[in-house]
C-alpha cells in the first residue's frame, strides 16, 4: 500500500504541473454497480449483487489531441451473495446463502481518449474510452464471521462512455480485482477478487 500512495502522490504532482496546459474540470458522479467475487479455486457458487456509488470526478484533457486523464474520490457499496451452505464445513455451522457487502472509498485513475474532432458535432455528443487502476480502501463491512476481509485492494478497469453537451457524461466500465478483497477463515489460501460492472452519470460544473 505504501507504493500505491507514493505512485498516487507522483501522479497528482504530474497532473498539477500540467494543469496550465490542460483543460481541467470537476463534477459530481453517481451510479450503480453489479459485483461478484472470483475465487482462485472452484469453491462455492456466488450470486451477483447490486450496489451503488457516488463522489467527485475530475478530468483534464489536453487540447487538440483528444487524450487526457481522469481521477476521482468515490464512496462505493459493493458485495456478493456467497452460497456457503454448499460446503459441509460451513453448512455444519449453520451457514447457508450469506450476503457479504463492503463500504469502500475508491480512487480511480484513468487515461482516456475522447473524440473531439468531429466538425463541431463533439459539442453535442463526444464518445470516449478509458482505462486505468482503481485503488480501494475498505472503511466498513457487514460481519460475516466465515470470511476475513482485506483493508483495501487494487484493481484495473476499462470502459467507454459518451459526453453530452459538454457537461454530462454517461459511462460503463468493468473492473478486475488484482489483489484479494476477502478470504475464508477455515480454509487457508482460499481468497477472492472483485469483478465489478459499473454504470455512472457525471455532471461537470
């Protein structure tokens, strides 16, 4: 996590150093997410669960080339339903279909490309693609005693969206967890990573 913090500080310094040559703006964002967990082993079946997210989104585009950077600070509620009753080790303790959810602060940092040379049409509608790392810090979770949750995790997301009238953006993304977010207590080394679909609406000021 220390390396993540150092990388984030370096990136923010780079962004601030180039603000004078880029078009910087910020806004509010809100959306919904559909999350599941992927165990490295074939352990139990897992059902997706719907969550929500909201926060601050920032964007800096470099004029004339269509490339830019976006980053944000968001609250995200995510989780999944674990069918622990499928395994005798948990069924014998009374576990069945158990809901696991977490409350995270997430910092997405993306490179993006926006189509800005469309003979003025981009003033009304401009598609874009993006991708980059997502840093998550778990600040709270429900107490499912069968699982031990990580204090944070790192993922990578990719997505696409459209900007409307230069103020609104609607985008969808998919995030792969690169580090584990939860693991079983009774079975060693049975850990799971996040898989998250997100749809967000952003309003820039």
